[in-house]
C-alpha cells in the first residue's frame, strides 16, 4: 500500500508541471487575442481596425493623414471682376433729321475698336481738305523713317495746312509723299475697307466713308499715321484748327471740352455733281468720329457745316 501511495504521488508530481504549462499556454493565447482586438496595438487585426472603434469611420481616421491638402487650406480668393468701360458720349441710334440730301456718320471706340454708325456708314464721298491730316502725317512719318527732321519752315508749312487748310502747301506736301502712292499707304496702313484712290485727280477727290474716316482718326491717334516722333505734335495742331475750318463735331460739345478734341474738316463745292461735300473728322480721348454730308450746291457751305454739328448733337448722350 505504501508503495502504491508513493507511486500515486509520483504520478501526481509528474502531472503538475504539465498542467502549469497548459495553463500558461492558455493565458498567453488569451493575451495575444486581447492584443489583436486592442485598437492601436501592433497586433491589431484588419477586422478590429474596421469595427473596433464604432465612433470612427475610415474617412474620419484618414483625416489625421496629410493626404488631402485642399481640405486643410483656404480656397484662393475669387478674382475681382474687370471694371466695365465707361460709355462713350455717343449713343447708337437711327437718326431721322430734317436734312436735305445724303448724310452718314460713324464712331470708333478707341479702347475696344468697336465701330457704330448709320446704316450707310460704308458709303463714300470725296474728302476735300479732310485728307490733309493724312498727307501731313505721311510726310512727318516718312521724314522720321529716313532719319530726317523737317526744317522749321517745313513745320510752319505743316501748321498752315492743318490749322488753316492751306491748299497750296498741301499740294506741295502731296507731291513730296508720292501723290496716289500716299493714298494707297493710307488705305493699307490704316486698314480702310471702303475707300479708294482717285487716280491722277488729286488729294481732294480721294473717296472716304464715314467708317473709314473714324479709322483714319484712330490711325492718327495711335501713332501709326505720323509715327511715334510726330503724333503728339500733329494732334496738338489738329486741336488748334481755326478760322473757316473750325466747325462740325467738336462744336456740339461744351466749350471747355472742345479744346481737347482734335479735328480736320473738308468742304468743297462740286460743280460737276452740283453738290456740296462737307466732311468732319474728330478725335477724342476714347473715340474718333466721322460725319459726311452731301446736298444741292445752291444751299451753300454753312448748311453742311451746321448739319455736321446737328448730327453730332443728335447722337450725344444726355449730359455728355
């Protein structure tokens, strides 16, 4: 019996370490399982990462990562809208004036290049002295291009052509710039679409439309016609037009504004056609304008000169 008890104790003694090892394995397994279920643990399973924290969605968790910079940076400010251009002093409208004969007008916005005008603004008339503005511009630009400076006497002649519409001096300048070749340059350089040369008939017979008259004004204002050296000089001379040639478009404006508007007008009695041809060119700060009238010759110059002004007044916006 004693031997049996000793054997039983020995067997029990031998089994105790096995039970301890088994218990330890079970505890370690439980710890490992716990670690896999613990969020943030290095042993965390993908399943636990998805549902272990019920208050956090996948997108919420990703906000901790700098993957979407636009979500954390303020949007750039919207660009300010471009200020609208102030309206020109003229309003586009159909005129029905008590004027005998033919009349036409056109205005060019120097800021945009847009042209408005009467339905017949592409029809032409002979320019008479209005074309002298181009003849002088062509002479001055070509002189500068050739590296020459006109003498004081020549500049005085140019002044007489512009301010006083001197025909004799205009003819001399016209010969120097090549006569018909000068008008061809005008059409090409100023991008005229309606106008034409009068071959061997002189500068007075050049055919220009009111639309091309406004383009000629812009060509002078931008410096294309007279070139960078002489444009300011020419515009100043055109502001100083005096005597019989001071009529038409700028007379429709307040006296204080008239001094800032450059002009060159033309007036002639065409006996062959038995018509008076009166033409007006004006250059303002933001616009250029051409007005032309033709009517029976027996009505005289004054009738057309006043109608250039009348047409302009009818187109002016209130308060302009």
